[in-house]
C-alpha cells in the first residue's frame, strides 16, 4: 500500500464537497424540527431536488438556475407533507416515510432520459489573492458558491434561532404549540414556512450531489444521505454548529476511507465503508451527552379547535 | 354612574351539541375586582376566551369603554389593554424567564433592557423573579409570577385570572392578593375566576355567577356567605361530606427512612421520609406541587421501587415490589394526571377498568381477558360513582375531567383496597363531584381502609383527613392531628413561601 498517494490538500478540499449535501439537508431539517415537526421525507425531497436541478441545468445550460429549481422542487414536494400533516393532521412519521418513497419513485421516472448525460459545470469562485495562496488557497478559497452558501446558511440559521424574535417564536412553537397558540402566534403558518424551508434546503442538497459532487444522474443516487442528515440533527442536539461539525466529520471520514481503499490498506473494504457512519455517530453521541433535549412538541399534532 | 370598562350583553356561543354561553351578560367597572363563578362546564372559560379574542361569539354585544369590541385575535385584545393569566400555564419550559415574557409582548425591548424591566416590575409588585432562569426549573408559584409579570409589562386595563390560586401555598396566595390589591388601587380592573369561595369573599368587589352557560345571579361577595354562593353555582342545596367518628385499627402501612433519587430531569428526590398509617386513618399530605408529590405516589404504588424495608405493609417489606404485586396485596393508587397516567386516554372505559382491576377483580385468566367481567366492573363503577357517560365503550378522553376523575377514583375504591393512595383526587372537579369523591374516601376509611391523600387543596385536606403532613423539597414534615391545626401553622409546615415574606408594597 502507498499512503503517500493521498494528497492532504485534495483530501480536505474534497471532504468539504462531500459534507455539503448533508449539511444543507441537515440545516433545513433542523429548522423544521425546531418548529416541532418531524419530517422523515428528507431523502425523498433531496432526490427530487437532485433530478429537478440536474434536468434544469442540462436543458438550460445554467447550473445556477438548476439549484434554484432544485430548491423550488424540494419545497414543492414538502407541500405534500404540509397538506398531510398540517391540513388533514395525518401522522408525521408515516407521512414522512411516504414522502421519501414517493420522491424516490418520482425521481426515477423523471430521470429516465438523463442517465449518462453530463451536466454543465459550475464555475468555481476565484478570489484574486486568496485562491492563489499555497495550501490554504485550494482548500478554503477555490470552491463552488453553493458550498460557501451552505456554511453561510448554517451561520445565519444559528444566529436567527438564537438572537432574533423570529427564531424565538419558532422555538416557542416547537416547545409548546398550545401555549404559542394561546399567545396568538400562528402555529400552523409558522410550521408550514419551516417545512418549506426544510424542503428547499433538502432540494439544494440533492442538486449538489447530482451537479457537483458526482456529477451525473443515476437512480437513487442520494443513497441514504437524507437519512444521515436526519440522524445528524438529533445527534447534533438541534444545534447548527454541531450539525456543521458532524457533516464535515462524516464527509471527512467518507473521503478518507475512499482514499484508504484506493491506497490498498489491508482492512476489509466493508469495515472501511461502514467507518463514516460509526465514527460520526460515536462522536456525536459523546457530544450530545449534555442536557440539551428535543423540542418538546416534536412530532406532536397540533389541533387548534379547543 | 361611571361608564363601565367592559360590558357584555346577551353573548352567545354554541359548539356542536352544546351551548357554552347562552345570552350571558357581565359588567366590569374600572378599578374593580370582579369574580366569575361557576362549576366546571358552566362556560367561564369560553366567556373569557371571547373577551381575550381566542374564541369569537356567535351573537351578542361586547363593549370596551363604551365602544364596540370584537377582538379577532389575542394580539388585538392585548393591544386594547386586556391581559390574561391562564389556568394551565402557557409557558415554555426550555426557554428562560425573559424569553417567555418576550413572547407575550408585542414589541419587546432588547433582552438586556427587558431583564431590567422585569426586575423593576417584580420589585414594585413584590414578585421576586430572576429573568435568566429556565422556566422548567421554577416552582408553580414562580411560574405564575412569570405570567403575571408578562401581563403587567403590558400595563393592562383589565387583567383576567383563570383559577390563579389552585397551585399556591397560603403565603403565596397572600402575596398574590397584595399584588392584586395594589393593581386595583392603581385603577386596573381584574376579572377573577375561581371556585374557592372564601378567597372571592376576601378579594372581590362584585361577582357574576354562571350555571350551564347562563347567568344565574350576581352578588356582592363580602356580603354573601360562601354557602349561598355555592348553592347558586350548583343550583341545589349542597351536601357537605359527613365524617363519622371512628376508631383506628392497628398500623397498616409504615414508611421508614425512605429516600429515592429524582426519576426525571425536573423531578424531586425524596429524602428520608417517615410516617405510619393505621387502618381507617386518612393522612393528608399538603405542599406545593413539584415538591415530591408525584414521586411519593410512585414509590407507594410501586412505579418506583426502593429498599424493601422502606415500605412495609402490616410489617412485611414491600418496597421492592412492582405495581401489580402491590395491587395483589391490596395496595392501590390513583395518580394525579387523569389522562395518560391514571387512565389511557384513547382506550374505552372497559379497557381502563381492566388495566388496574385485572388482578383484584379477576378480569383475566391464563393470559386471556374476560371482557364481560371487565364490562360488568366498569358498569359498576359508572353506576356507583354517578359517572355521566353514554356507556362503557366510550373512550376515557371523551369524559369531562370531573366524570373521569369519579371513574378513576371509583375504580380503585370498588377494588376494596387495604391501602389507597390518591394524588389530587378532586383537581379541577366541580363542587358537587368533589363532595361525592370526598364522601367516598371517608366511607372507605370508615370500613377500615388506610388512605393517603396527597392534595394541593388545603380545605379538602382539612375536611377529610385525620392527620396532616407537608412535603417540601422532597422532605415530609412530622404528621400532626388535623383537629386544632390552623392555616398559619399549615403554611409554615409547607415551607412557607420559600423563605420569602409578603413584600411591602
């Protein structure tokens, strides 16, 4: 085996790329869960975003337009979840699972003619001096704009939840929807907005896989990333910065084990392949040993007619 | 005559199958403490929800300062100077005091300024409170202060209080009344909902009485006896539970050096609890909610197990036995939370009867359920305890609070317990149903059952118990005979107001 074949600069740069879809989906779901809604349809919304973004980018030649449409498609699919859980008050777990199955099926249908097509490439951001810095330049300052958007979104969501009135109201709705209703807040409206935001983020994350990370379209290509994002939200104790840490950790170990496989390390491939899941869960379980707990109204159905 | 602050004329609100308010009228003068009286289901809550904008009336006229007033939502009612303290606190456990208060304000200032204002208001009105604390860690009295301060920061013209004293110690009630009197002297009107009549006589200037959604009278509380008001509420002569003098048998239950860790994050640890209970005796345990009541019930029912010798039945150790084994030994219990603890909300009454009665009433054999026997048992509970329900196949959730409480208590009483532990047996139950439940407990004791009654309602404990002890932060005071005990002493036993004097306001 030859460990020297692993280039640390490429490794770190590619772990950031591998982490971004998980991060985008996790941040969206985090906001949804903070509002007291458990949407298990992340995987379905991601794959719909992946095909919608891919198809748009191929047809229009614009990856940027692809991402916009992907976000819209994710949000559109989440409208189905909104209808089921907020309008007809169906069970959230079942509705979320249905959403995932529906998304996987629909995306396979839509994507039939796109298998094997190459999407247009998204230009990387080139900053005059910073991108040319040795070592740091390729790692931090030569990525696509969506990657930076993901990090900025994490910061924005963290600040919104902690420092703004909107964030306080969102948390209050997720904590005790009856009390929020009694104070005159529109529980259902706030939750619908949160679910749409979560759908848009998942759609973006999906499109990031099909347009940048892979980049091509294959059926079921999200391959469980949505579920990882869901688990990440719980293990990150509903804290945006921990979700970022978890996503990067997972991305890092994924990229690392691929490199180790390529370098021919004498560990069976199966163990290497499961390592990202094990290590991410282990670290986040240790981190989540503090007092923080789930939003108290998470997954509970709100019925206003009292 | 001055113009009234708020007047309601002929207000009607119907829900499918029931008219909650039928042409109700109510007039509140500026600077008046107005009592709204009535049993459960009399329509008090619906009425105040209409004033607060949570419910829209079907017909009728509401006027605020002479102008028509139709609040579409609480926000608008708040903007017009109406504030409300809810019966079930509408607080967010995981958020801080300041965040909770900010959520109830239209245009909250920055957090730092808000904390300052909270401190100043809490000092002015004698309601000490730290804005940075997490609400989940506060006592019931402190939580209520959060709600009151949230209202006071809006400088309301009318403050609505829905059963504010049900969870407070006598000292805390005194502090609250001082605050309310100060508010009144500043010209704020208060609409005060309660069914504690002595409090209303001490505090209120006028009252309106509702029964089954209709006005049935009004009176000046200070000039009317509590009994007359109660009879107006109930609509018939009230039966006071009779207490027969009785002799106590030998010791039945002994709790010795009982300590237990808090089972949940916001729970209370029990510390070195000692008492003994004789056959036929009723021991009343008072104390502010959250001082170990739920945990005490759990160690006695067997939900929490302890060292075997900590709990002894007729001298035999039972501390390590689970609930089913204790039920077999005739140690029964009825917890406080009706929906979800004492009864499974979405199961029928037959199924709920089966759940606790299976062991003692032989409702199951060889792992199979005897449905007809269970139905018979449920029917017996319904009949003997006058539970108003169409039948045994209705879900527990469909019963009103008072009716379900009668069912839950009756289900245990009819299983002929040797020891019965009840927590808040008449919580949120109207006067007639409460009297029936108390009478059932007294009758059971007269037949030789030892009863432990945990309650927040001191009047209830004084009425039925032979001895009284208080729980404070998981410690139990030494039991004292009820006869000759006065409210002041009880307050001190309950740990007073957590070391706080009535503030000088």
